[in-house]
């Protein structure tokens, strides 16, 4: 299954969203993610330079409990 088909699959929208830390292996679901301190927010204009198609995406960089920085689409 391609990433594109997962992104367009309505069933995929009901799955639990989580983000993990590569350093300490902690895992954060949406509510815990938003509770982490926001270190940086990259606006769509900054992100667009790295994309090959037009998109309005914001990237949030948050600090894990271990101090590592974790990025995810906001």
C-alpha cells in the first residue's frame, strides 16, 4: 500500500496519531504531543521550499522530556 493511498483512506483518519522520540523511544499521542513545550513552528512559507507541489503545511518542533527535538506536521 502506498503512502498516497493511506493518506486518502478514510479508515486511516480514525487511527491513533502518535509521534516517537528517536533518542529515548518515548511515544506521544496527540494530547501528550501538544503538552510538550513548543520549541519552533515553521510556517507554510518556510516548508514550501522543500516541497515539489504546493501545500499549506506547518511543522511544529517540540522538546521531548529527554531534551531531544521532535518535528511533526502541525
